[in-house]
C-alpha cells in the first residue's frame, strides 16, 4: 500500500471491448483465446499492454521452471518428458520454447519443428515456440508477458526452455522460480562455461544423456563445483536467489530491455543487458534472511531424456525447491527482484522510445553525428538537448505530486 507521501500511479491502460472479451475468454479457459493473447504479446500488437495489465492480478499460482544449458544437451526432449510426467500426476502444463530469431522476420527459426511428440493432442499441455528477438540470453520481454498469460490462464506448471546461449542464459533467472541447468557427459566446454558464470543461476544441475560414457565424471565435476560454491559463500549463496550469487555475477536486476517494452524496434534506451545496478539498496536488505543456516543446496541429478529415466526424481527436486521458496519466504524476495527488473526494463524502453522520437525530430542520428563531427556541438550537449525536456517533464510531475 502506498504511503501518504508516495506519488500516485497512472491508471492501468484501458482495454478495448474486443480485448476485454479476449481476456474474459482466456480467464474462462479458452485455449484459443490464450493463443491469441500470446500472439498479441509476441507481436507487440497495439493494446497488448492493457491485456497484460488486466491479467496481472490473476497471476501467482503457477510454478515457473527454467530449463537451460548448451545446445545439444537434450533440453527439448527432457521438456517433452517433463510435460508428460506432470500430466500423469494431474497438473496442467504450459511450455514456452525460446528459439533463435530469424534475421528476416524476427520470428522463431525453429518454431515449426515437432518438439513435443509425447503430448500431441493433449489440450492440457499448451506449447508455444517464441522468438528470442536477438537477446543473447534467449528470453525476450515478450516471453515474461507470455508466462503471465499462462499463469493467469491457470496452468499449474510453466516450463521455459531457452535457446542455450551459454553464459548469457542468466536472463532466465528473471522469469523462472526454479532453474535447471543441463550438461551432457564429457563436455568439458560446458563445465568451463558453468565456471564462467552460469553456475550461479542453477537451483538444480542435470547431467542428461547419463547413459553415455563420461557421465559419472561430469556428475563428479558438477558436485565439486557446487561444493566449492557452498564453501566460498555464506547463507543464501546457493542457487539464483541468493544475494551472494547475484553480487558475484554483478548482474542483479540488470535489465534486458532491448526495445520490446513499448515499441518494436531498437531505440536509444533499450540496453540489451542494462546497467549492472544490482538489485538496488532496498533489495539488499531483503536478502538479510539469507544468512540463516537453512539455505538451498543445488542437487546434481542424472537423466536419460529419451527413455524418461530420472525425470521423476527431477520433478521431486523441482517440488522441493518450490517448497523451500515458500517456506523460507524467499519467494517474496524473488518476486520483488523480478518485478524490479521488469519495471527498470519497461521504463528504460519507454524513455528510449521518447528519446528516439526526439532524435528524429532533430533531424535524425546521422545529422546529429555529422554536426558533432563538424565540431558544431559535442555528444554531451546533444544528449542534454534530447534528454533535458524529458527530465523537465519528470521534475514538473514530481512538483505536482508534492503540491498535492
């Protein structure tokens, strides 16, 4: 609840009659409406923001699981078996597979391939292949909004399978409650990549294709890495929720807004990975409880996705981590951090769109660069001229709130 001195927020975007009916249909359980909403979200169709805003109050019920790892680790096959196993126990499932972007259309290059063979025809498994839209981490802003749509729809479990872009896969942390990192046996490069940073995001580590030679060695290497991480930090150093892991990667709530936040395009404020401003002063206190002795230690499990071996144990690990988040209160910290990142992303994207419009009004970036080259002005003066009016409007709005 806002305090007496806090500024009021703008009203939520207004839904058109058609979009209001679409939201109602989605909340009533229409898979067709769900598919249409996700299409609007992915294409950034006018009015999509009002739809996502309307869905927000209905979210919070789904367990969101991220599956990441290098290409070839067997993520798609494992996700297929996971969905089938969740259905066997009565859960409804939503799957978002984030694929590489087409350089021509921006769409998912692999979007038409058959990836969920075990669940074809099961209406309680909703599968959607989405484009990464150029983001190295494999998750676009649209993906986070699509997760909200699946959550609001009432899916019990939402699984995100990411494109597998190595260390930059840390983007999955902002959207998933539990992250599983897949490694295939005998892949020294994968383990080196983990050491370089992606180790920090895993709540569960999975050696897939465990029937191959070298599996036990890979398991031992991962267990040693987890042990070293546990020994080198205190409290909530494990998994992607801990303050230590956030600080060690220097990313915190680094925003990934490359422009999807408002207008579809690359504009001035949409830094792909944003500033590494961590989680802000407010979030650091929220991690204070992490100094307790009860911290999450990542499991290292073996699976053979082709046969489904080890899938039941993996789901047990996911359930255990979800229970830990709830019982420890860490889920609230995770959600605050996630929403902080989302707010920063959207604000940067929107301010960037305003700045881009101002650049065009002043003749375009090439004309401004030419004037700088001719020594008529300098880059700082140009930036001040573009951002100054925006800052003045913000100051005026702040003065108005204080007067109220």
